[in-house]
C-alpha cells in the first residue's frame, strides 16, 4: 500500500512528524532561556536567603470538570461491554449527564454553604408538595422517558476535549505565574525574563474559599490587590488551596534578610 502513495500523500503523512521534530529542536535550543514555573521554583529552593516561597498560577475553570472527565472515562469502559441503545447504556448515559449537569452548576454559579442549604430546602419543599398533590411518581416517570445514550467513542471524545483544555491551562501556567517570597512578588508574563517585581508593601493578598463546591474539589482563589489603584486585581484559581493558604499566610507574616552581605569597599572579608 505504501508503494502506491504519491508525493503529495507522503508529504501529508510526514507533516505531523516534521512538526514534532521542529518542536523538539525548538525546545532544545530555547530550554536554557525559558523561565518556567518549575525553574523559578528550583531557583528559590536553592536561594540560602529564602526559606519560604510560593509559586502559583491560575487554572482555567475547566479544571473543575475533572469529575466529568472521570465519569466519561468510566462510561467509555462500561460501553465497551454494553449494547448501544439498551437499558444499560441509557443508565450509563443518564449518570454521566447528571454528573455533567452538576459540574456545570459548580462552574457556572458560586454556591456558598448558605446558598446550598437554601437550594436543598427548596428541593425538599418541592418534593413534599409533589407528594401531597400525588404527582411525584408521574414526574419521575416523565424523567424516565429521557433516554441519553452515546457510544464509547463519544465519551472518550468528551474526556479528551475537557482534558485538553486543562492541559493547555497547565502549559500556559508554566510561563504565566506569580512567585511570592517574604520580601517581594514576581509576576511572570512570558516564556523568557519578561516580568515585574513588586515589593511586599505595594500589594496585599486575600483568600476566597466561599464557593463550597469548589472547596470540596480542593480549589479556591488567591486574590492579589495592588496599592496602585490603576492596576486591576489578580484572581488566581489555585488547587490544593488548604496547603497553599497556610504557606501564603506564613510567607506574608515574615520578612527575609540577606545572610550573605557583600563586603564593603576597603573592608576585609576575613576576620
């Protein structure tokens, strides 16, 4: 079959491999100049004058769809053993649709504990009203007629699309991040040394974990406001917010001093 390919088909076939090769060569040429989040973290770790630091970036809100991705992968595996269009496939589709709907609510609305309790109370009142009216089973049967089914490829595509959005957010976070130390904060806005250093007196930080469902997933927000009112606040969606919050509070409560001061002119370094 390969012997029958013409030049055009061979070129189209080899294009992805050339792109991968070009990307690999570009990475090898620029890897020493790239100022990534990981590289900065290692530099701060090796700095003898800094004992605590925090390097964070803002996740895309698509990271909140991790339960939907897991549900899609489980549904993909289940559909490999079920007949499309059967009762089992409809049950799997209904479960996945329910997980997706709940995830959409988490992404779209901010739900504090108070709002969540009010919502649960409203649902209970509605169910009791349907019971007293004798309409509960009719409503449940109406929902039973909703048949949602997809094959395993469709579930895999859903998981891939959401996972790709999360991966792009992580890759972007390698070059767009904030490094916080006791004395200053660096805001990195590019793959090289393009950034800005701000002293600790010129900014303040605040934690926002008011969204109860976001907090259950381990996420929260670090909000950075500036003394210069012309600058807009920065809002970073951060994972493992519990540990990051403790680290941030510890950093903001300290002030670091240089341990290795350069010798003054005319003064010997040895005593």
